């Protein structure tokens, strides 16, 4: 008779098994169950992918506290710039690759004379408080910047720019003359007119809105924490769900403020924060346990020669030999601890900026090459081991009551002073350069002073032989202020007092040429000519070192215009993930 598999049949069959068969049965059952689970996991893993999910908080340590979380005042304080980047939005912004792209603007058009920009705003823009953002806010913010009474550090960048509203979504900006890098200025954050219009210029920097800001950026103000003495210890932001470029994965950001870099780094090591916005060098253990992001920054350090102040520096072979003898990789290793933390330079541009020329002439480097050049040029060692140059000159003498030119020999000793700021990295760099240059027969006297003293007492009157200083260029650079001959005197920044009519023309044309190919060619010629003339020794461009916990993922940024731009890709950061079907 045919028996069906019922519960009773199965129970009877199980009872008929021996002990050994019972064990085999349960082993087989366990294998089947675990195999099924494993196959299910494998199937799900194969058929799904892990993607970012909403949620989580990012905590960062920063040196110093906020004063003016206001884009019109923020440039004076890195902490304010960091917060302004997260809270405010501009007409334009930088993407993760350092390229300027529309932000509040949906698009823009440029007139045929390249002087008038018409920006069309995105639809349905809103402030954090829910009020509508319109062209009126753009016009209001720009006119505020231009008003000297508000004392905005941004004012000079907007002088001569006419701003007008065409309609609720269109703003027209007209320049007095074409200026190619203008869009970089349009990244400044916009203020809400309905909040600031009733605040006087005298009360502008005193307003509570400077610490409780209302913007239109990806994050909005949540709350602030202070010590009993009023010092701000942390500031919390929550995501802006209505952000016009898509809300962030992160739900909140907490910035914690510390008095010193050491305190901030210790907080990071101890897990009190997830990231650290403190430029510096971290120990190997910290790097191995976390993610270190090396971000390209358009900043350079160089030795600028004042040839009018130190005669030996007026000889091109001397300047060339000093450049050849400067071991830039050794300086980077000793100052930053790792060669990957800075980029050695051969010219006035780092590789990250627009127009960088990779065909700047390379000269033979090293002490032996430098010594050979000096000797070929007639610079001989004296009894003290310092090089001297003797040349025949005509000297005026009075002979029998008459002025007469007679032959004479003038001796120039290769000795000069090197001025720098009392910043540990710069002092160490100066000392290493002194070693390199004295090894080829120069005598170098290092002078160290405070930054304010250097700027006020030495740089402005151009009272120095050589100065070790930095320049901030911008990703879309305009080197006019640093190298045009009209900028040789204060308030110009031509620290080498460089004068070359060819360079003047190239810089004038490059800043007025919108065609990027033509502009790139002119900037390339500028770099090659400066490198050939050697008015300065270009040392290195430090990379911004930004450390985060491995749990913070999706950081796309590689190139930044300022340290605050590390938050340029903040909408892509995440700490949580989920699986979705492929």
C-alpha cells in the first residue's frame, strides 16, 4: 500500500533510526540550514550593492572660535570661512575638482564685450527660515559689500561692478572692463535681505546673526554651546532638507573649537571628533588609523629677491645658482615629514591652478652644478670661504683739481640677509636654505620677525634683501598683483620689485581674455619668462592635510581654493549605508 509523507510517518521513521543515524540526520540538517543561509547571503550580496544612506553626525575639531559667520566678514578668520561655506550659498561655487560651477544660479550668459554677466537663479530658492530667495537678495548683498561703511574685506573685489535686478530670477552684473577670473568672486555667500536690511552699518559686525546665521546652504544653524565666560566651545548644524542642490546624507555637523593644534589633535586621537581641520603633520599611528586627505591648494612659498637692496642678488648667475643649490625635496622632507605633503616648484604656479605650464625650462639642480656656475661666472672663494666677484669699473677721482674717470676694481661679496616670519615651518625652511647656500659659498644672515612687523616695517617699504613669504593665487589665478611692474610699491604685492615689459603685457592681456585657450597660452608664457629671469626662488606648494575617521566616506574633494572648500562636496559625505538591488 502506498503511504503518504505525513507527520506521523516522519515521526515513526525518525524513531526507527539508530543513535548514529540520529547524529547524521542532525548534522545533515545543520549543513542544509547553514548552506541555505550562506547561499542566501551570497545571492543577496551578488545581486545588491551598498550605497550611502541618510543619517549620522560628523564632528570636527577646529583651532579658534567663530566671530563672524558672515561671508562678507568671514575672509579674516578661517573658522568663519568654514562655517560660512556650510551655511551660505553663492551664485557660483567650486566642485570637487576645483572647477567653478553654478550654485544659486541655474545658468549665466556673458555679453559679447565680455563685461556683462546675466545670472538666472534656480526656481523655488529658499532661506533656512523658509523665506523666498530672489534677485533682491543678490543685489542687496553685493551693494552691501561695495559700501565702505560695512568694512567688508571683499569690497575691493567688487569695486566698479554695477549690479541690477532684471526680474525676480535674473541679476545682471556689469564690469568696468573685462576680467577673466571674475566668476571666482561670484562664489561669495549671499545674505538674506529680509534679515539684514534693518541693521545699520555700525551694527553690522555686532549683530547676533553673525553667530546665529540664516543662509541657504546645505546646513543650517541648530545651536551653540559656550563656557561660563562666553567663549564658544561648539556649534551644531542640522541638514537643510530643502537645499537646492539636494539634501545631504549627513543629518548633522558639530564643529568643536580648541585653543591649540595640540588640543585639537588629541581630541581627534581620542575619538572625541571624527575629523580635524587643523593643517599640520600627523604622526604615523594617527595616519594609519584614519584617512589622510591631501588636498591641492593654490598657495606657494618662495624667496623673493630685492635686487635694489642687495647688490650680489642683482647678478643673474647668483640668483640661478641659489635656485640650483636649494634642495627643495630635502626642505619638504624636513619641514613636513613626507615629500607627498608638498609639491616642489620650478615656477610661480602650482600644478593645481588653471594655466599651469608643465614645460617651464628645467635647469640642472644640486650644489655641484651651482658651484660650477658661480666659478664660471667669476665668483671666487676668499680666505673666509665666501665668494667674491671682482669687476673693472670706471671710478671718478679728482686729479689736479679736475674730475677724471680712472680704472678701478670693485669687489662684491656674496652676502645677504634672508627675512622670514616667526612661523616654525618658515624658520626651519630658512635654516635649511642657509645650509644649502652657505655650502656653495654664500653668507646668509637669517632675520626673523612677527608677521605684522614684517608687513608693516619691512615689506611695505621694501626694506629687505630677500624675503621668504607665501602667495595665495586662487584656482583661476590672476598673478597681476604679484608680478606686474605697477605693483612694485605698496600696496602692490610685487615683492621681487620685478619689471619686465613683456610680462606686463602678458598679464594685462591674460586677465582680460575670456578665451581659455588663449589665456592659458599667455599664462604659460608668463611662467616660462619669470622662471628664466629668476626674480625669485620658487620652493614648494604645501598640500592641505585633512584627516578623518574611516567611518566618514564619500569625500570627493581633491582640489580646493581655500581650506573651507574641503566642504565643497559635503552633499556626498556619508557615515551610514544600505543595500539596494542592482
